[in-house]
């Protein structure tokens, strides 16, 4: 079995420099917060944050 090492693209952004543990903790916190989103406006806020992070 081969690894996907050819897909790795090094980066220098703030997100690339943050340790993996912090990124996983933020992901877990975001998923947990989304579970408690009881109204459509909060889901909209989450969508805006996700789109903003991808931009």
C-alpha cells in the first residue's frame, strides 16, 4: 500500500503553523457547538465561518 505523499502541499499560513493538536481541539469544539445549535441563524453563522475559513 502506498501513501498519498504526492498530495502534500507545504504552506506557510497561520493555519499551517498551528500545531495539529490545536486544530483537532478546535474541530471537536466546533462540532460540539454545532450539535447545540437549536436555530437556523446559528447554523447560518457556522456556515459563514466555514466558508470564511475556506476562503
